[in-house]
């Protein structure tokens, strides 16, 4: 059995990780930490876990925790996670970081995006970007996996089939929408119920931190140097994400080439499903699951495609993908403990 710890278990991604790991047939949750709820019972915060979990939240003490675990999930805020990653990595524990601290390849770029110096630039060169469908071979051999952001996951899975075939043209225009849980658990004016309910608004226009991540990873998918235009919006939903991506196609691209690219990409993927031409997903279809559903419309006369994809931002966009990466790292089937995950906390 894989012995796991969650550092920062009272946030939304931490709670999702508990939900998955407590039902995982090949893993046990040994430790859940919380700075704000230390020594309190997990079930006092999440009554739905009664009968599944008898843990109390602990303080994050790497030297003590590392002796009891094989893998650690870091569900901490950006800037805090890298300190924990350094400590656990030095202690020989395999690390899956759900923050943004190891997603950006270059320490200087990280400083420009997140406004602070990176504490472990040497680990940036060792980590693997944890988009399971693209980097599974490297993930299997890695001791430090940077779990992708939710918007990059949905976007990159939308464009990868065409990018890998060399069928894309610039610009790549991404119109993205997320449920409010994507903003994290800490409340703020933008996520207050009265502000969100019955509303729909853009945010981070031209400045969102996921745009450089999307561009960085798109550039690795093919020969195209990406010109990404990315605009996120906030939906009045607890969870769920939908991206509409507008893609130019290389001159002479046929409908058959586009459809074949998606069919081949999704053929052996346990969680990515191609719905076909002019069939499109809803966020309701993926709620509580680790699935990504993709549908496309092709305007062959103008050599462009519209790709619509849906994921649960807390599952395939965060905790579900983190467990998928754990499965890869430990040689388990990728869908182990993840198929049929529909009941949400």
C-alpha cells in the first residue's frame, strides 16, 4: 500500500484528496495537516467522512511525517509549497505539488509572475510537469511532480491532439470559465455569495497567471511558438470548468485529419473522451469525476476549429489529476481509485 500525506488538508483541493485517497484500493491516508485546525478531528470538518477516517489534523513537521509516508501531496498556497517541497524532497519522499511553485520552468519567470524569488531553482530543473496524458513516462520516474493548473489542464488537453500533429496556426484564443472553488477557500469580495450569485464576469484579463503556464507547455507540444490569448471568467457554480478554444488550422488541413487527431489522442486515455463533431460537453457531465470531455466544430472553409472541453476544476484540474500522477509514479493503473468518483463533499 502507498502511504500518503496531505499537507494543507482543509482547503478545497486537500478535501478532494482526502475523499479520493480514503477510498483508494492501493493507498492509505496516513497524515493530514492543517495549521488552522491542528489536533481537531477530520470528521468534525467533513462529517461525510465518518466511517472512513479517524485521523486528526497534525502540524506539518517534515522530519516526523516523512518516516511514515511514501508520497506527499502539497495543497498549500503558492509561495508556501516550495518550502515544504524542499524539505520532503531532501528526506526522500516523492512530492506532488498542487500549487504553482514548480509549474514554471524558469526562476526569473516565476519571480515576474508570482512576485517572489524561487527558493529552489535547482528543483525547477528536476521537476516534471504533471499533465498525465503528455508526460506519463517522465512522471513515472520523477520524485517531484508539478501538478498543472486547472485552466492549463483543460486548455492543453483541448489543443494537444492538433499541436502534436503540427496542424495549428496562431493565435490560440482561449475563452475559459470556472466555478468559484477555483479561487480557493479563503473568502474575498470577488467570491462573496452576493457578488457571484446570478452573475458572470471576467477577471485577470490579460494578466492571469495561468497564461504563461499555458504558453510554456503549448510550446513543448509541437513546433509552433504559441501566441496565446487567454481570458478567464467566473461562473456562479461551486465547481466545474469549461473552455472554448479558437484554433487556426494549417492551410490544407482536412476535417478527416482533425477528427483523426482527436480520436487517436483519446483512444487509449482513461479520462479524456472525444465526443465528436458538433457534440459539446456541459460542466454537469464531469462533476465529481476525473474526466475531460471534448467536442469540436470545424469551419474548414476558413481553416479553423472551435474546441470545447469540460472538466471538474477540483478533480481533473487539481486533486484527481494529482492522484492520477501518484498512480503513474507507483506503477498502478492510472484510473486506480478514480473511476466512478462522483459523490462530492
